[in-house]
């Protein structure tokens, strides 16, 4: 029988000595180098959850240079620093150009860091099923931070475009992750 003073409950969960890592998946950078609304919302969602944790979260913004520079990860890191997050809690992946590359690159980073805490993903609601599935297929028990409240795109057609593109992307990327596992590269 457990001791009530030391047994974790829903009201008083056990506090991990290891900080969680929040992987913030990239989104577009505007032509002037500023974050798109989607990019800003993902960083805000990550920070809102991460700064309530004890110990506070580590942040892994991921995303290379898209249509416009600088790299998405650089823009996100700047947003985090501007919000008071020290560089010691930010590790960038400036190489990935899509979700699958972000998953693979971030898994390598987590291993190189010997990360022992939980892993959380910050992205928009439409993107969470694929993102979480890819991390889990790769052997990382990732969970989501509460996603941004609004849609990632304005306008009904744009919203449906982003939702529908996930349908073929999920099985395609999932097959590639499984192939990486078979090849023992994960």
C-alpha cells in the first residue's frame, strides 16, 4: 500500500527531475523575415505550456529555410529569446524542410542530448495526428502541448487545403519512418 504523502495522484503528479522537451514544428517565414501567424502561434502555445512546468521546458524549434529566410528555427528561437527564454534552454534544428525531416532530425538531437524527460509537440490541431504518429512510430512517446486555439489558416478553402493534405501525407511519411526503423537508422 502506497504512502499518501509520496504517491503521485492526479491532483499532485510526480515532479520529474528532467525537464520536458518541446519540439516546435516550423511554419512559414514572411518575405521580410518575420514569423507568420502560424509560426508565432506555435511558439506561443509551446511557451504557454513549457513555462508552467517544473523544471521549465527545453525548446527545440525545427525548420530550415523555406521560401523565405532565415530558417524557421531561427525565427522561433528569436521569439523565445524575446520572451525571456535563455539560450541554454533552446536547441535549434535549422535543417528540416518538412515534417518527416523534422521528426528524424529532432530524434537525433534528443539522443545527442541524452534527453530523459518527456517529449511534447507544438503545432496546429490539423497537423497533430501526423506529427504524433511519426514520433511514436519512431519510438518516441510524444504528446501534444495544447494547440493554438484558432485555425492555422484564414479562409475556409485554405483550412480545408491544410486538412486534406494530411490525408496522403500520413501513410506516406509513416511508411518512411517504418522503413528507417527497419534499416535500424532510428
